[in-house]
């Protein structure tokens, strides 16, 4: 299958914890992060060389738990 590169794509899904204990919103989702990565480049049909990471960003009074999906966006070439 021949395809062309559309460039780097990434998407995240996060949940905030107030006072480090009280969750706000939906929990982070790998599926949502993947969907956001797919729509970050117009025309994307699939991703290659993908990585999936979990990150924790701690600030004064709250923290964010995030899932990050990164990869190369590609689309199929017409036969």
C-alpha cells in the first residue's frame, strides 16, 4: 500500500485533580487522544510510528493527568 506523509500529528486527553485528590471531568482516554491526533492533520487516514505516553503535571493546588498520542499522519494514495 502506497501512502503519503501529512506530517506530525498529536492529541491529548486530560483530567484535572483539584487539591491533588478531587477529579474534575472525565478520566483521560487513550481512544480520545488517538481521535484528536487523527483530526489534527486534515486528510489523515492512519498514523504510523506512534507513541502513547502518560504524563502528570503537578502545580500548586492541582495536577493534570494526561495521555498523549503522537505519530506521523498518513493517507493512502489513489491506485
